[in-house]
């Protein structure tokens, strides 16, 4: 599907913003429609095939947050980008919970907007394929079930990529964590279904960081107590964001618990030992190893030897001893070096 076949609705009470977005997106080949308030927007959506809505949060009359659930209820395949002049973590989480694909802040970076639109419309195409598969499921049960599964995996991968695309330091981090976690799960002899859930949870374990200020995520100096408290909210935010997408309680628990420590000193719930989901214990080791061996704003990557020494040092305190053992036994080129592709 080309850009010319996609219609975008711009909903904002500020004419200048509408003109700027209209000009940019028209030049990109999209069909653009304009609305100044919620009622106009609903009229346009009823009369046109709208693929994506750029929706201002604060408008006279019905707000964007009030309009968003109505759009998703009547047109669930329509993607929505929320626009706001204020970065607010709670509003960001509410937007994602109500079904928004992403939120963008004013003043706009037009290149970032077009990139986000492209990813959102790709997600829309995946969702439309899922609907198509569901309509023909009775006649092609096994074939269509596999396609639905693949579309689901792609949707989750797209969600993780949407976050990491904004940060040069963490680009590809989730994919590498997923690969390492899958290798550990395989070394532990887990069932195929469980291994797949661990891999999926690894793919989206950090998605809650979409609700954390970028100034904190990219800070090169030591975090203050308040900043540390904010970043430690990302596992619970990730669980809340994924609830309407993942639809699997086991995966959600894995994401929530990936920063729990084996001795109970982790967050967000202070769980210990087998009270921590096994998938979370596996992702914790994979995440720590991958993070240590990658460049970050506040330090250069550690060598493999130094990272492994830290993992061994945390065995029985931060990390599950059995998971650590499985990780160490899975140290092969294929299992660990391949996911950490050169950047």
C-alpha cells in the first residue's frame, strides 16, 4: 500500500499547525483531511476511509482524550497519534491505554512525525491482515492461525522498535535481549510455548520507557533520586501499555518483573526467589548482560569478560542461580554474539 492510498485526518483547533502538517504530509503523498474539533473529526471519519488521525489533546469542547476511545471503538484499525504541547507521563500512559499508537509533542519535528506515521500505518496494515485472516479462519484454520501468530509477533516487534528508534544507544537492544533470553530458556529445557513467551516478553520488556522523559533516558550524568524513581516505573508502565496488545497474563507478569532481584531487593514489587516469574528471572540476566556489553550515554560498553564477571558476582543475589548457570552454559557464538550485531 502506497502513501497515496492512505488518508490522514489532522484534528487541531490551531490553523497554523493544521497548515504546516497538511503541507508536509501532502508532499509525502498522503491524502489529508482537516478538522477543528471532535464533532468535525467524527464526521470526516464516518464519510472517509481514514488510516491515521493526528489528534490534539487539548481542544475546545470534546478533548482529544475523550475522542480517542470513540475513534478506536468505531474504527479500531485506524491508528491515532496524540499531539500535546506538554510532556506528561500520566497522559502518555492514558493515551497508550486508550489505544493510541504514539504521542508527539509540540513544536513538531516533521521528520519524526513522518517516521512515526510510517510505522503506525505499517501496524494498521498488519491489523487489517489479522482481520482478513479471522474472516476466513473457518475454511483455512491451520494456515490462517499461523499467519495470525506471525502478525502478532510483528505487531509486538513494531511496538518495541517504535520506542528504540528514538534512541541511538538502545537501538536493537530488545531484539538482542530476546535472543539471549531464548537461548537461556532453551538451555533450561523449557517447553516451546514457554520459550516463545520468554522471547516475546524480552522483545517488549522496556516498552514502558515510552512514558519516561527522554532527558532522563539520555542523561550521561548520575541520576537524581527523583529521576531514578521515575525510570523505575517503566516495568509497571510497560505492563499497563501492553495489556490491550499482548493479551497474555504470563507475558505481562514477565515484563513487570524483569527488574526484580532474586534476593528481594529489586523493583517494582520486591519479589524474591520463585515468587518472581521464571521468565522475568531469565530476562533479568539477558537484559543485564546485553546492557553491560553495549554503549550507553553514561559509559562505554564493558568487555564480555567484565560483564560475565558481574553476572557471576550477582549470582544468588541479583540473579537466580539456576538461570545464571543456564546462561553461562549457553555461552556460544550463535547464542550470544549473533544477537549483539555490530552497530
